[in-house]
C-alpha cells in the first residue's frame, strides 16, 4: 500500500543506491538553443546540432550569439539530495584556435526550442518556429525576455578558456553547485545556463555541439555527485487522550530506509480496544484543524485512510527496495474511538522521509 501511494507521486527512473555513499548521475541536456542577435527576434536553431557563443563574422558585420543549455534533474537525482559537485562538459565542433573565455550564467526565465534548423555551419540561424528562443523571445512568437539577449544572472557561475575543436569542462565550484542545488530543490526555476563568449571584435564565436549531435559522446553532459537524503521520522504536534489514560502517540520503529522490510509504526496511549484508523497524506496541513477535546487533524489532504479493527501496538509498514521512493515524504496520523464515550482520539503526526 505504501509502495503504491508513493509511486503515484514520486515515480522516476533512478538506479540502485547504496546507503551512506555519494552517488553520481550523468545527465544529457534536455534542451539547447542559440540566441542570434536580431532586433526582430526572428532567428533560432532549436533543432540544430550546434549552439554558438561569441561573435561571428568580420569586424564590420560581427554578430553576437549566446548559447542556452538546460538539464532536467527530475527522476535522475532523488529530491532532497545534497549536491556535492557538478561539472559541465561541452564539445566544440568548430572555432578558431585562439583561446577565449566563455562564461556560464544562470538563466532566470524559462525558454524553449522549436523545430528550426540552420543551414550550412548553422552560425547564421534559421527562421524561428513556434516555441523557439530568440534574441527577443523566450518562446517565439508570444513570450519575450525582459531584456533582449536573455534574462540571466549578471555574475558568471564559472568561466573557462575555450580554444579550437575538442572537449571542454567547466569544473565544479561553489556557484555551480548552488545552481544545481537550486534546480533540484525548485524544479520550476531550472532554466539552465547561458553561455556567453567574447562579444567584442569578430570571429570569437565557439560552435558547441547540442543534444542533436550525431555523436552521443559529444552531447552536452552535466555530471553531478550527490548525497542521497538520509531517512528520518519527525513527529509534529501532540495527541489527545479520547478518555484514555494517556495521549494517543504515533512513532517509528526503525528508520524508513529504502529498503527496510521490517519498518513499522508504533502506537501507544489513547482509548483501549476501540476501532482505529491510520491516515496517510503527502504533507501536513498548513494549520492544524481542531476537532474538539484537545484533538487536532494535522495531515492534509487525507489521501488515504486504512481502517484497523483495534488500536495495535505496532503497524507494519515494510519499505520495498525501490529507489523511486528515495526523497519521498509521507505524513501519517492515527485516530481511535472510545467505545464507552464515543470520544475520538487523534495522535501526533509523523512525517517520514524515505532515504538511505
């Protein structure tokens, strides 16, 4: 039952993890594109095999390009993990041999890629299609950047020197780690990075391969080392007696590790011998709901309730060896009825974090 409930909310494709050890995930970009300087925002390369950063052309007609790249972490790294390190590796397909700096900037607004494919070396762009990011648009033709050329953090997250064709890595540093941690903790803010090359002079552009590259090893890769979340069981609120000798209390027997076939809930206090229920939810109520007699409902919403014939001393809740459950939270609360007075007793809530 627990397995089914959590899989509905946290299904993903993780591989087996070992308790107490850092893990590594290699994530290929899920979208990439180029912002081609163009006052009308009519150029893009959403489905092209190259993205550009820097200036193209001769000095008299140099045109600026900025690359966008993003990596979806959902289903690849367990929620609530701690990011230890992160490195970005890109492959240059074409560039002059002179090494010039290329900065990474965290993008502040979501953007898209359409079906546009530029011709020849792809440095000139192609007519933008629906959903493409352009110099003016986050998503062509309807949604625009706040500032033409993209909305991004002014301070660079990292800078390296990039020369001719080959593989280049932006090594892990505290700001890159902070970027990736933010994306893991708040997926809605995961808008990736903008690559900015030298934008003065001419012929400074670097052509990087995208996820459409015909050589899989040359596609953008983000390698993340992370520490999976540690299992925990945290009580919240207090129980009430319902006319019993002590307040109804709910606790954990062991830790909710993945896997833990012997994990159980311990139940004590409250009215003896009456019918009881265990209530499962995916979070706590923002404000406890008073129901009289000093009793409160702490869980919200009531996703699933299991009726039990009586208040048992423990409630087995085996956790399967399924790493899709890592990082999942579950809120629980017990309730029991006094058969003499028909008073209801509720326990404290217990928040389980499934981890290692």
